[in-house]
C-alpha cells in the first residue's frame, strides 16, 4: 500500500465527503489500510459486520463506520449509512490518479487529420489514425493504437496497449485497461453448401457511454450492421467478451471471464457474476442479478436473482451423482 | 454503419453474385442496412423467417430474399436459396477491406535476413525477426511482433498488436485480430518428488492453413514436440485458448471464450458454441455440433448435436434442486 | 521440431541428468522426438504405459524409460523412475532458451531513474518508467511496458508485449508470456443509492515469487489495499484471470481459462483443471485437486480430488434430463 498523495485530517475528510465526524477532527489521515495493518495515521472501514471484532484491536486512528457500530471503535469515527461508498470516495480523495503531463510524446505517430486536445497526454509509441478525435484531459497510455475516426470523450483514460478500431466512440471519463480490444470484428460467417465459411463484413461499430470501465484483455466486437452499445456507467471486469450487437444498459456490472454472445440485450443495473455465459439473441430484464458462473440460455423477463452453478464435490460422490442423473431419464 | 466504398445497382450485384433479379435492375445500392433503418439506396436481407413481417415496412430499395418470400417485398428483389450467404458476399462486394499502401513503415524493425514481399504493407513499430518470410499482399498492423522464421502466406492480414512466435507458419488469406498470440509455450511441466514443477521445453510449433480467421486476444500454443495444427478454413472467435498439439479440422468453427486442452483432435466442420470447454486428449468426430457452454470430458465418436448447459433458474428454486440432486445418491 | 542446440551422447546425458544408462553410451542424441517420427539420433520417452506398444516400432536410438519397461526397447535406454521428469530435464539440456545479447535496444525508452543491470537484455520499443529495477540476466521482450517502481528479479524473462503496472514485484527466474497484464486494477466499485458505481482506488500491488510462470494473455489484478500474492513455483497457463487480493500457494498449478475471484486463497500444490471458476473469499486447502471445468462456490477445507463437470450428451437426451432435473423439486 503506497503512501497517499495527500495528508488530510479527519475533519477535512468529513467536510469534503459530507460525513458525520465523531472524535478529534485533527486526527491526521495519510492513507487507507486494512484493520490488521493500519497505524495511527491510517483510516480503515467496516462495511461487512463480520469484521467488527477486529475494530477493538486495530491501531488505526480513524474508521469509517455505520453509526450503529460507532461504540465498537475507540478512535475518531467518520459515520455513514454506506461505509463502503464512503470508503470508495475517500480512496479517490487520498489516492487520485496521477496525471501525466499534457502533450504528445515524441515517438507517438498522430495522423495529420486527427485532433488531439492540447490538454490530453499521449504516451510513447502510440499510433493514432486519420480523423480521430481525442478530447480534453484524455490520457492515452504507451503503445495504444487508435483507428480511423475513433473519438475519446473528455478525461477518458486508456492504459498501456489498448487497441480501439475504426469509428469506435467512447464517452467522457471512461477507463480502459491494458490489453483491451474494442471494435474487433464480430464473429459473422455464412456457410456455403460445401460448409466453407464466408465472412460477413462487420460494418457496425461500438458506441460506449460516459464513465464506463473496461477491464484488462476484455474484447468488445463491433456490430454486424448496427452498433454494439455500452451505456453510461457500465463496469466490465477483465477478460470479458462482448459479441457483436450486444447492448448493455446503464450501470450494469459484469465480473471477469464472462462472455455475452451476439445480439443479447442486457438491462440496466444488471449484475453478472464472474465466469458467466450468456448465449445470443436474449433479453435480460433490468435489475437481474446472476450469481457467479451462471449460464443463461433463454431470456429473463423479470428482475430477480438467478443461479445455475453446480458446485464441486469429491470426485467419487460426483461420479455417482452424474450416473444417477443420467438414470433420471429411465426412472421418470 | 458506414457508407459503402462503392455504389452499385441491383442489376450489377445480381450479375456479380449470380443472383436472380426480380425488379428494377437500375435500383441503386450504396450500402447494407437493417430492415428498420434502411433507406431507398440500401439493401437488406431476410435469412430468418421471423423477420419477414418487417419487410412490409422497410424503406429499403433492394432486398435479398428466398424466392418463397419474394411476394412479401414491394421493391427490387435479389433472389437466393441461401440469402445469408448472398448477404455475406454482398458485404464483401460493398465493403472491401481497405488495403494500406505497400511498403515498410519507417519505424518498423525488419531483420536483414527476413524477406518482405514488396507488395506487403508493414505498419508502424512492427518488429520482424530473422528469417521471417512475409508474402505478397500481406498486411501487418501496427505493433505486431513476428519471431524467427515465421511465415505468412499471401494476402494474410494481421491486425494491430498480434504476436507470432518463432517458426509459426500461417497460410494464405488468413486474418488474425488484435491481441492474438500464436505459438506461446504449451503448458507442459513435470513434477518432481517435492512437487516442484520442471518446465518441458516446447519445441513444436503451430501450422495454420489457408483462410483461417483468429479472433482478438485468442491464444494458440505451440506443440510440445509435434506441431499444433489448424486446418484450412477454420474460424476461431475471440478469447479462445488452444492448447499444445491440438488439431482442428477443416472449416471447423469455435465461438468465443472456448478452451481446448492439449492434444485434443477436433474433426472437420465441427461447430463449438461459445464458452465451451474441451478437456485434453479427446477425439471429436467430424460434423459434431456442440451447443453453447458445452463441457466435453470424453471423446465424441459420432456426428450429432450435443449439449450440457444447465440454464439459470431463480436462485431459491436452484438451491432446492441442487439439494435434491445431492440426495439422488442416497435415494437410488 | 527444431534441431537441438547441442549434440550429445546418451552417456553424457546419463551423467548430466544422473540417469542409469543401459546400452551404448556413444549413441548420439541430437533431438527429442515423438515415438512415431524419431530417427536414430533422437531420444524418445515413455511416461504413460499406453504408449509402450509403440516402442517396438520406433526408430529412435535412445529412449527414456522406467526400468520395468527396459526390455521392450532394443536401443540405448536411459532409466528413471520418473521418465516424464527426466524428459523435462533433457528438454532443457538439449533446447536451452536462446538468450539475446545483453544491452538496451536503441528504441527502448528507459527512465533515467530506472536501474537496468548491464547483463539484462531490453528489446525494441520497450518502455520502462521511473525507479524500475531490472536485475541481472533478465530478458524483456519487444513492446513490454513496465510501470513505476516495478522490480524484476534475476533471470526473469518477459516475452513480447507484457504489461507490468506500477509497483509490481516479480522474483527471480520467472517467465511471463505475451499479452499478460500484471497489476491491472482490481474490480472494486461501491454502488450509491441510485445504483451508480463509484470506483475504489486499487492501492495494493502484486507480489510474485521466484520461478513463477505466467501464460499468454493472463491477467493478475493488484490488490485493493493489501497485495495480491503469487508464491514461489506457481505455474499459470494462458488466459487465466486472478482477482484482487488472491493468494496462490507454492507450486500450485492452474490450467488455462481459469478465473479466481477476489480474496480467494489457494493452498500450496493445488492443481486446478482448465476452465475452472473459483468464486471469491474462499479458502482452498493445500493439495486440493480440481478436475477440469470445476466450479467452486464454497471453501474446500481438506485435500482431495473434486469435480463438478457435467459432460455433454446428445441434445435430445440432455433436454429430457434437464426436464427431469427440474421435476426433482416436485417429486421429493
């Protein structure tokens, strides 16, 4: 855990994050730490009650707590009905992203017809094609490749080695992690009578809203004809695959290794557990929650929590159960 | 959807694609579009009968249709028994890939012993090692890295940021999407008595046929001793993992996020749904079709359609079912 | 299969690998090959008895065998109780990795505050940020990007196009394959009352031990507060996703396409089959073995072999079985 960029007091934090302070407002806060490792200048948080017993032993000077748990901590308390959110906001206050100097690195190759805002930062060995537009405050990391007519909204940040294909548009304040590929061809092929595949040119693109986060090595395909669409506030973890013409609604959250096949529409605020698979051409209603490793082969028309995970068992038990399962067909 | 590179007439398209025309052969066609968004200069297609009702309302001037559905469209018809294939061919006619100018970008580093055909295009910051051979008409995108003795057949195209390791051979007219890694080490280690792993040098390579498509961030390992082999016409979607010494037969198609473990042989024309897992050392017969999210733990000796997807259910129902499933062992 | 870098005799191999020789110690060995393709100067091995019948027909001059099988081979035998391990060691002897010349390529951009040992090799277009430390004998492939204060222990090798984020530490003799991303942000967000996601700055890092292997396009997230930890001797295959604050114990082995969600602790010597999913906040005991495509949704407190793979069946059978499975709830 690094030292925070700034050193604040509990009182200053309470004021900036609109939290109620109970204790010494001058308590210094120079970092966030775990309950076990914190020292007097660290802030800790308890969002899950199972960690409350550790509050008695922590050496932290400041803790973010629900008011109901205030009595269990002897130090300075920052009180919130949503300690996890308060912790998130404090993390942004204490550990703001470093912003590299504005300007284009001498090794970056920017097409003459591209527009790069003078406040943007373009890293080494970046390649930007014709008619791309990079807005104010963008950060484009080393080795990124941006295709023709790509647009990045203000304050969008690409980590090192992101590829954005032709005509993809990202909104403002997006974050794209290393290795992501946005706008690669959708998987569209037509078989002929000899079962040879004929490629369908993928002429749609990808439209990505504001405040979208895209994880490392995640891939998002362009649309076959219409666009693939990721709405505002969506968060995608690492190694997710989004097929052509998928739509993902506002503030949906997909955990790592999930795949969404072509033309599936995911509603707003949907949460998808890691390693899930959504087949193609489905409709997933707003506010659906899929547990980890869900497999969705039909549309889900109403909000609710869904699961299909078959958990591991000792292999001998498992083999007997699979045998019994196969027998179900005969016994019914 | 971008404007097409060329503007044709329905008559010219019928002639070039050997389709039957029914209507005004001078109907202009300047793009392909969806039924909902098309205008008079667009062509649309109907391959799935469920979209037939939209034909009455589309403003498209031209439609690719099965002869049986011709009466349902008032405009110019291009008739085919396989409208989906005709659409694929039209997409290639109207939206040919742009071909960058031949030549080697000034920032590309090409070993003196490598051979690059003068008609090939090598992008910025490409690195090509000793004895590589890049044939006529190849396009190597920005930031690609080609190892020693790599060969690319004529008109093969690598998108930005592809890594091809030493001695890998690709045939003609292949397409490799961004982030793919071909020829990385197979996962071969031998444990000693202390359960420490000793690496087995992976001395095989990867041989890839003609007209193979490889998706974004897909990985294909080199063989342990013999080669990993991908036959002509195979299409691989994004984020697929192909283990060492896998063989994939002609015109097989694997959808995204599928993993194939070492030494499994997949027959010709096999189709694998997305997010499937094939364990190692299996034989999959020609023409097998695996539904999405299939898990294959034994060889499949005959053609047919297979599935193992257990679809999501509301979590309370699911938990009861898993409990019942566990009880099967006791009840039998 | 390439020619070996060196040409040895069976006697020299026996001496160097401490194997018992039975036969002509002058038998030349210039490569390792498969039983089917070997010639007189090749060594073969038999670790799995199912390949024993091929020993009669191989043209190999030398074979690595268990003493019990010696009689089945007419040529020179190298005897070991663990032929697979002996084969691994021979592969390293005959096919040592080529080591590029020491020094920094003229196109590499190394921050002035970074330290690169003069015996290390830094490839073209590499970018190394402030205060990074690259130890003796390291090899950093083309297009790698190393963040601030990254440390690489002696003789660690990064293949082309690896990204290592700020403050990540790798030990000695590690190998990282192309496309891997180490230290990307963990997936940490707190929802507010409107279900908008607020990012939690991920201030931990990743600590990786000695002799760790990390596969192509694998991603390892940095910790939220504390570090993500990969112990000595761990081997990770391609396209694995390791969430924030995961711990993986010594000599564990994870096969391809596996995902491990945040804060799960995996014990020493655990083996995870390909395409497995481990949910978050679990404890997996030392020496657990998970079969391919396992899904782990609860802690596993004791060593043993576990499975949850539901194998494919013909789709008609499968659909009936799923229907029966759903009925279990009613019949119980």
